């Protein structure tokens, strides 16, 4: 049987997790399907330059990025992160496919059932611009799925979307950590990495709890808003987003401490997977930790100090936690993604044949 055709549709200018997730996914799906990549130039971002991580992957794979194609046709169309359509009034592109899969990177609901964006508007634009046999919503994590399910129940699902029965997880395959570095006893070196948006950061009181004066290092990458607002502590090492190579950032820390504003949660937390892949112990809130099971420590900011002190005092426990995290990442491998992606395709190919 010939390989199916697969079309990616997204705004490729997305910084951070969406572009990184698509880049990792393309390395797998291009081996399974005849793949094309299409950019829609929505109003959220400027220019027509893809995010560097995605541009590099497209170059590696020899794929051309097509902007604002009049018509996109494929067996399956994958539309990543529909939130980029929030400012649009229509989609000029027409999408024709058997299966239309919308991957819901952005949470539909924030804590308290507050809409994360105008979901109904974005999905309605997609529905009106597409002709497909089936329309799927594909959550990226258990927390993300719960929000999508809740949103569907609140709205009554007017466009008849189907919920994909499994999570469209981020592929998380990273270079293994330096074994010599992992053999050394950990120090109380803490850090956080995120885009500088206000939703990505907890309160200043919680930042003080997570990054106290007695820590050996407190490295905050993505601290643009803190720096611009004059919020700084002498024991904080503040760096603007993108000014410190990620590998260098991880070399400077032993613990990734990551909390966000109480009104916002990560849908998957790819940056946490990157930290785990770099051989670091990660501490975060229970909802954000959920996809990683025991591989990430779930806690509150007030508990961070005692947990880190305990692991620094007992290096063998630190090493065990690092191994738990590494083992958990195998659930997000390219091979696992390829297995269920192929299973998802097969019965529909046979039915179409």
C-alpha cells in the first residue's frame, strides 16, 4: 500500500513548545507519510520567518514551507495549535482531507473554567474552511484533555468534533546527559526557563521561595519582564529569553524549579521534558507534573527548599530521581509515536481501500 499523504497546517512562527513539538514530530512522520508543511500567516506574529527550531528541521528534511496555499489536500491534515487563529475573521485556505486533526497545544480552559482563548471562534473558522470525513480534537496531555472534555460539555460541541482517544504527546528525544556530570554530587543550583509572558511566571513571593539567597545559583532564563520592570534580587542571575544557549543554561543548574501564574497551566510542559532529558531534577505543580508521573516531583513553592535540601544531602536519591525521569521519557519516544500513529492510519487506509 502506498504511503498516505499528510499535510501540516500551522503558524510556523510560534516560539517555544509548539514549533519544537512539530519539529520533533516531522522527523518521525516524514518516514511514515508523504508530508507537506503549510504556514498560515495569522495576525499574532509578524513576518514570514519560521521559528529557528522548525526552520532547521525543515532544512534537514528537505521540506519546503508553503505559505497561505489556496487549497491543501491530503489523506490527513494536522492543524497544530488553533489558538493562532484568534485574531482572524476567516481562513482563505481551503482544506480537504479524510481526517482533520486539530492538536490542542493551548489549553481550552484555564483554572476556574476561564476560556484560554476564543476556542469556539477558532474551531468554527477551521470547520468552515475544511471538508473532511472526520474532525478530531487531539489533546496533548491528561490535563489538556480534561480541559477539552470540559469545554465540549459546556458548549455542546456544535461542530461535531470527535475526541481522539489517546494523547497526541510531544516527542521528547534528547541527547543523553553527560555521565561524568551525573556522577558528581548535586549542588543547590536552581533555574527556570520559559518565554517571558506574564502567565509563565508565579508571584514574586513564590519566586522568592523558589530562588532564595542561600542557593548556590538561581538562574532565570526568560526574565525579560522582570528586568524591564526593575524586579530583581542580588542573588538572581537574570537572562533575557534567547540570550543564553539552552545547553549552557542546563550546565549551570541541578534543579529545574518551574511554577506559573495560578490562573494558567502548561498543557504539556515541553521545557520540563528538556530539563529531564538534560539529567536534571524537576520540581513543579501537580497538574504540570502529571504527564511525567514519578519522573517529575510535584510540590508547592513552599515545599521546594526542603525537597532540594534533602536531595543535595543524599546524592543517591538525586541520582534515582534523575533515572526515574529518564525512564519516563521513553514513553514520549519517536518509536512510540510512530507505533500509534501507524495504528491510527491503518484501519482508515483499509476502509478507504
